[in-house]
């Protein structure tokens, strides 16, 4: 008899890719990227001017450090990045609402027009061409319901100015700062062939001289030659039109690279999304949502086991949603969320955040054999035109992440074919062992009654799907990869480089939850935790109104970000024990303290450290922190829970008023589940009443074909001549 044993896969160490001018910070030291070396990277420590080498393994360990992570700042030491580093950190999300819409409108127009130039040779930057292509793009961008102000289109000159600024610096903030110089389109000219070629090639240089200037310089050079030649052998000076034709014969990519640099050239000529060959991890990811073909029980698994058969009969049956994000090059799943409520900007942003974290701890908590280490910063995010993806909050998050949002035309599901096929795979393979399936169509369902067959509680769905995705899907040969498994594709493609995800304070600035707090002499307080720093008191002293905007990191309460009027300032917690402690863990501890009915709780630092360790090892807590089974936290949930936890909590070096193990045997309460956004669950009292179970739909099942479309097509109003808005021209030329 032959025995075969399954050997789990080892975590794949990512090979990160960095560019000239990129910077990093850690432990108060600043580093500058120098070069990529075999097996690692060479950085320059700017604090002591010493070159330091780190292996790929060390880079990942530093990025994953929950307490003091290495923070990556793209382009920090390029001219525009250096100017930004002189001020507190700012993001698009920090602008006023009308400014956010303005910069997102400009950025989206530039991305789509540049893409159109590549796809259609007839699309140029002449007035005639812009009059044909620009109005359609402008109208399509503002067709979503989330645009509060419909803006008239500016002049062609202003649109060209936007595109020039965007190509020079694709950071959305460049379109707020109104940087840019007027440039002319250009190209090349004949016997004189050497001079003509020399000056034609000068057009594709960083000096970015206009054609008429180069043509004038060429004329001077030819006149100098003519001064030494006989009268009857004078050289003919090529006309400006001839010179332009020669320049126009140069490859566009060559011109872009020479004039605007490698980044601008890559952005412009990688912009063909339709039919594009994606070869790099994170080059393009796709996001979408799916109404899971399964009827589930509206109950938590531990609670379900305590019910009587009669009470179980009365538990409502529901259909869940799943929002997922997948990498196109490797077909690896980067993240997903299972939620009861319809998709929203909260579920969209939460799923996007999952794509940027190593999820191995989540996989381990749910009993997976393999790690789930796939994490990156995507370059392009393809979504549909659902309102939660076109919402300002989501678009701002994408912009601050440094990614490009790709919104295909309404109704074009084929533009996101990879994730659509992924959902079909889920329906066929991931749910085949479960009862209560709705089968995706009336024909497939037949006479079965999913409500009668339902046996899975809603909190069991995410663990089941996680185990399927991590251990089965990632290790199954994929037709779209010519038989290669997604995990092996990731292992192969990582050698081309991965853009690292945001860490530390940068993650908090991008994905944090907003709060308003008043600065006092002892700093600011949130959930009984005090935050204090000299910079915070400086803000207090120079403001009449000490109320400030604060941004909270759900995964790490060790520091908060405070808006000082110009940018974000990081303020640490007074007690370092909160470093690495999540909102969920501290909320559970607060609920336990509240059960004690203490007017004022005193926790020794030793007790707090022990509670932190016990909560980190709590199996149910790890699943809650994963966030796969709920919609995610919003500002309203935070504020509602904080009102309940309004008693002061003292952290002392003395003896605690509670035993050190006060959370070790903790059972998560209903109050805790409300604190993390899991609400509306039926209680024993509810299920003991003699009433019919609630239903979402009349017959307990909904035909997916009858679901409203996620897309929002708008009715065409014809191709009338566009009205141009001259107010945009205030941007001017510099």
C-alpha cells in the first residue's frame, strides 16, 4: 500500500520593485532607494549617509512589522516628491469635497483621453480632434449619480494644459497646484540630413524645446554652413512644416520617454486596457460583487447550537453578498468580504484594503493549510459603474493609494471578464458541499426549496470560502493560465517585481476612519486611550477652536493621525501597550470592563499587556479582526459604541483593580457584536415567540436574473455642440 502525504506550500517571499527617487522611513531614520541587487535591495540611510543592504526576506519582515513597519513613499526624493516632503502629508481625501470632485474629474479625463490617443490614431490634441472626442469622455465621466455638481466642459486649451500637467506628474495633487507650462505638439526633416536628424532628435530630450525653437536653431546652423559655401551651392533650409513632419515620424513612445521620463511613458503606453497583455503582478486588478447562490441562517454558529428545534425553525433565512478583488496576471484572489447588507462604499474600500495586507494570519485562523501572503499596491483597478465604486470616498481612496481607477462603459461586463468567471467558479465548486444552494437560476434549482435545506449560519460562510480559495482554488490548474496554478503564477511573476502596499502611518492616512476630537492639556482621548505629543500641543496653542479631525487605524490603536490644517501629523498613544492592538480587541476588553459596572477602571500596564496577548490568541477575536463576515466599520458605528464606553480608564504602574486574566475566558457579548457592526441578530426571546420567520423575498429565493443591474447607463442626449466653461482657464500657464 502506498501512502501519500500533502505537504503545505511555504509562503512565497515577494520581490518588491522600486524606482529612482523612492524613499522609506523606519525608527525615525530616512532611507533612499539606490539599486536592486540579486536577492535584495540597496538603500542609503540619509541619517548617517551609510549604504545598507536588505534581502527580500528582510524587506518583507520590515513591511509586515505591526509595531514599527518600514513605510514606503513613492517618488519621495524626486523634485515634486521632495517639495511634498517639506510639508505634512496630504492626500486627495484631505481636500474639500468640491476640490476632490474637481481633481478627480481632471485626473479621470486625462487618463481616458491619453488612453484614447493610444487606441485611436485619429485622436490627437488639435482643436478639431478634441471637439470630437473630449465631449463624449467628459459626459461619460459625469454620468454617475455621485457627481454632485455637473460641470460644463472647459476650453480645448485648458484640457490640453491638464493633460500636459498630468503627463509630467501623474499625482492628482499636481492638478490642484496648477503647475505646468504651455507646450506645442512636434515632429522632423532633408540634404542637411545630418543637421535635420540631429535637431529632430533634440525634440525628444528633457529640455522639451518646442519645434519652432529647434527649427530656428537649425536655420542658424545651416546659415553658418552657407557662409562658407559658394553662392551657387547654398543649402536649402527645410521649412517648418518639413521639420514638423520629420519629428512626427519619430515613434510616440520614444518622444514620451525622452521628454517626460520613464514613468510618464509607462503610464501613457500601458493605458490600453482593452485586450492589454497583463504581465506584472498588480498591473491590473478587478473588483466586483456577487449575490452568493446560498440561503444561510441569520445566526452565529455558537448561538445556533444552543437553540431548540422549534427555535431553529424560526431563524430567518438570508442571502449573502460577496465583494472580491482578484489579480489579473496571476488570477490570485487578493481579498474578499462576505456581508449581509447590499454592497456599499464601506464594503468596497474594506475589500480594497484587504488586497494590501498579508492575510496568512486570517487563513491560519480559519484552518487553512497554505499561507495567504498575496498583498500589493495595484496599478489599475477595474470596476463597474455601480454607485459605490463611483462614490467620491472610493475614488479618493484609490487616488491616495496611487492607483488608477478604470471604469468601463456601462453594461460592458466583458471588460471585467476575469472576476465574472471567478464568481461562476465559486458558484459551481466552492458551494457544492453545502446545503441551501439556490443554484443560480430557476431551471437549475428545479423543485428544491433552499430555505428548507439551509443549514449554514452566516458566520460559517466566510471560513468555508477562505479554505476553498486558499487551499483549493490557488492550487488548481487554471485554464486562463494555460494550466498553471494561480500560486505558481504568483511565484513566477514575483520576479518582475511587486509594488509594496502602504504600511504604518501611510496606511492610516489612506484607510483610517475619521473622528472629530477636542485637544486638551492631556492630549486627545478615544475609547479611554490618551494620545499626546509636542506637535499636538502646538496645534492647540495656535488655534482658537481646539477641535481637530482625527483618523483612526482599526488594526493599530498605538497612534492616530491629526489634521493640522496643512497635512497629517502622527500622534502616539501615551502608553506603548496599545501598539499593535486592534479596535476589535480593545472594544472586547472595554465590554468586559463595562460588565464589572466600574465607575472608573484601573488597569496596570502588566494587566494590559496580558490582556493584549490573551485577546491576540482568542480564536473568535482573530476571525472578527479578519473582517470577512461583516460589512466593516463606519464612523457611525465608532461613535455609537464610544458613547457606551464613556467611563474613564486609568493605566497605571500600580496594582490593577482587575485580575490579569480578566479577558482570558471571555465570551463575546451582544454588545461587542454591535460594537463591530454585526447587528440585527435574533435573540432567544425573538425566536421563542410564535411567529413566522422573516423572509427577504416572497418565496424565500430570488432569481439572479431579476436583480437590478449594478451599472447606471444614462440616456443619450444627442451630440449637440458642447458648451465650454471658461472658468477652468483660471488654471493658466506657467
